[in-house]
C-alpha cells in the first residue's frame, strides 16, 4: 500500500507516528507532507532509514498514493483546520484517510459526506470496535509464545521495543508478529484495537481477541504494552493488557533520565528491580510469567555512557538488557 | 424520596437490586411490584428488615411514588416487554424511572418521548458521564480516611460489606459515606459512576472524581470494590479502583465455598493470605495501604460452622474477620 503521511511543521521530531510508520511499517511511503520542510527528502531527516521519498508542501504535490495517514497528534487530539485541503484532496483522488485523533474524521460532516461520495474509507483508529466482550481467559492456551513490553512509566519505549523485537526475531529466522495496542502502533501495523479507549470491563478481552486472531499465523506474538502498574492514572490499562495477554515473557522498558512519573511529579519512578518483581507477581496471579530482558533509552548519550547505562541496567534487573534503537534487540530475542 | 421497585417473578431471591435498596437505601420504599407475590408484604419475605410495604401486581396498584426502580437484572441486561405497562404508568403519573440495564431506557423511543412529554427523568445508571478524565493522582491527599473492599473473586460481598461498614461506622458515631461503583450500589445510593463501563483510560480517574466530590462531606469514605486482581477478565477494573481510590485500608471479601473463579473453572480462587499480599503490594505501588479486616460469606451455614469459618478466615489473613451480614461490621470499624 502506497501512503502519504501528513506531518505539517512537525517532521521529524514532533511526528512520532510518521517516523514510526516510516521506520517500522510495511507500507510504501511515497511522500511526507510538511509545508516547512518541503523540498527535502525523508532520509535527509532520518539518515538511518532507507527512504528517499520527498517531503512536499501539500497532498496535491505528492506522487499517487492509496491512503493518507495523519502522522502527528496535537495536544488534545484535535483536527487542525489547516489540514483540511490535504484531506479533501486525498479523498477526492480516491485515497482512504487514517487518523489516530480524539476527533473522529467520521464525525466530520463535510469529510464523511465527501468520503461516501468518492467511495473511500475514513479510519479513526482510536475508535474501538463496538462488539468487544469480556475475556474468556484463554490467551495462555494459544499455540504461540507471547511476549509483552512493560515499563516503569508511560513513554519508555514499549512500542519501539516491541517492534525492534519483531524485527530482530524475523532476522533470526523466527516467525514473529506485532500486536498493536495504541494509535501509533495501529497505524504502523495497519490494524489493531486502541486498548486505552475500550470499556474497562472489556480491556483484558480486547487484548485476548487480538491474540486469538493472530495466534495461528505466527510462532511469536509481541504485544505493545501501555502505561505502567506504577502509574496513578493508567494502571488499569496496564493491568488489563498484562492479564489479557498472559505473556510467557515480559521485557521491562525504562528511561534512566527520569526521576518521577511523567506529569505526576509526586510519584517516583520505581526502582527497576522492584518493577520486575511487581510485574512478575501481578502477571503470575493469572498465568506464570517472567521478565526475560530489559530495554533502556540511551537517546542523546555518548557511546561510552550508553554502553555503561545498558550494562548497569542489565545488572540491576538481572537479565540481558539493550537499547533496542541503538543496538537492536538480538540479546532479547535470544532469551525467548 | 418515595420509590416503588419492580421485581416481577423474582422477589426476593432473584432481585439483588431490590433487596439491596430495601436493606441499605435511604429511600422510602412504598411498594414492590411482583405479579407472582402480589398480596404479601415485604417483611414477610425479608423478616429482618423494617418494611411492611405491600407487594403489588402492577404499578397502578401501588401507593403514590416519586420514582420507579427496576430492581431486577435479567441475564443479558435486556428490557422485558412485560414491564412496559408499569414503566408507562410510572411516567404518566409523573415519576422518574431508574434502571441499571444494559438496554438504556433513554434509547427506547416510546419511553423517552413519553418521559419528555410528562417532564420526568429516565436514569440509566450503567451509562457513565461523558466528561470523565484521567486521574490527577490526588486521592491520597484528600482530608478523609478511605476504605476499599476487595475480593478473591467477583460476587464475594464487596458491595454488601462496604454498606455494612458504613452502617456500623455510623452506629459507632463516625461520619461515613458510601462510594458506589456498580449499578446496584448506584441505585442504592442514588448517585455514582458505573466503573466497569468507563473508558479504560479514565477508570482510575472516575473513582478519584467520586472521592473528591464527597471528601468534604465525610470523615470516612467506604468504596465499593469490583472484580478481583485474580480475575482473568475483570482485573483491569479492580486495579483502576485500587489505584484511583488510594485507600488507607482494605477489607478482603471471600466466599469459602468456592474453589475456582466464577465462570472461569481453570482459574483457582487464590489463598486468602496470598490475596492480602497481592492487594497490599499492588496498592502500595501507588500509595501505602494495608488489609485491616476480612469479610467472609457464611450464608446457609449453621451457627457453629459460621463462627468457625469466620475464626479460621481471620487467622488465615491475620486481621479481624466477620460475616458482616450475620454479625455486622463492628470488628472491622474498630480497626479504622
């Protein structure tokens, strides 16, 4: 599928979704829309990716594409009116539009009418299916190994680590699939359920449903975790994923530069060894699980400092550790 | 407020909500509607309650009332068409209607039009407010003691125990309030948020909102727990309540007659001492908490067996225990 990715004024540093799709998605990225960076190419901004697609000012300047992805998420999750001409152009040229906004494109009268008229789909990936149910408690019986990324906080690299594990597993000749649980992961994978938007009674069940759907297709399923059991607001989501997935193996993701939970300054980041204990204890209350590896974010560190940080982290939690973005995830895959 | 309670063909044993409102609610129950038990009085069925209201065949036979409560919940949560004449009569006589069904009365065209015409409200208590938000993480800072009932499974008496603690606390001269989290608790209290129907990201926040709303009115707030951390389907809800409430004290509810999780026969009921450890560990990951008492269900046992069961349970978990329905909750209140 050929995609154009809208990332106006934010590419690449403020466009997590766009960069995630370029780096990990199977889609063919034909253009990025950013009116400030127009005239450059993607690999000028992301030297480590193999993508020389143009950055263009507007959808009309892009090569032909099958879907327009909204690759940025403004605070509040609203739809920026300045994007409308690009979305309109995409629809009128027969392309679907995929968005992870709180504002649903399908609720926008002009866009939904235009989409109907042109026979294209508007995918609001933050809108979970309306036929979710409670879990049956069967994930542990599925005929595949399940791996789940967990964390000491939100935004500690759980999605990236899961995707790097899938990549490393495939390179090692293993048949691994990615189970997305958040809007960026869903846009990268092209399918999935936004677990943080499900009805709380169905949270475990929504994770279980995705695993059942993919268990026959792969030997390993790597689930993108969300939140943290140490998070005062998001722990329900984390617990639902932990128990819905019944993972054989957990990978603990940690940002060593942080001292308190993001946005909750009176709550300390837990000691990573304590986090290992809590995830293993809570997970094993439903199905036996253990932490087999650690992922740590060394972004911005010099090479020596990064290597020391990874080593110290591995010693602290007693299992192999890596920075999957810097070093890959081979050391974790070899533990599976 | 004068209420009539609809419980056709189910009063009292199949009408948990009706009995809960009669036993614990502040409402003035003027009639129960049960076409099979018509001609009797409430206290003929529930000898321990002080309520001689008539059981009548239809709403038209009841004394004047301000609200009709649907006091039964059929499997599936649907609306039985045989109730429609009673609901219609209630609306036409100017009474509100309160229901905890999955089927929302407000979505019923005839009933919602009739309600608008007569200026009465239809309250669907399973429908959470649409302006919920993530938790701010402040429940531990509220100027009151918070108590939460937790359990080794669903349906182990968490609502009843919370209500009995509130009653015993008030009798001991303490100012205690009840925080309802499920449809029956909400119908008893006349307010509340159905925590199992919230969006998962807002689960912790919905509990926190209720506590903030009531913290200035009471010295003790007793939160009705839901589900179990050992439940493969409902643990997300349980974790959200545990962390949203940040309770100072927990009370562990247990049914000694059960060996496996209800409806999940391959998952054993945890050892109660193990459950104490898990709830204290998980709760304290956010705010320090401890189990101060236990509630055990001895329904149907002879007096001797009940006393032995309570004693053995207290010894197993290392804190005072009771069957709050049989013996009251004074022993728990004295620990607060």
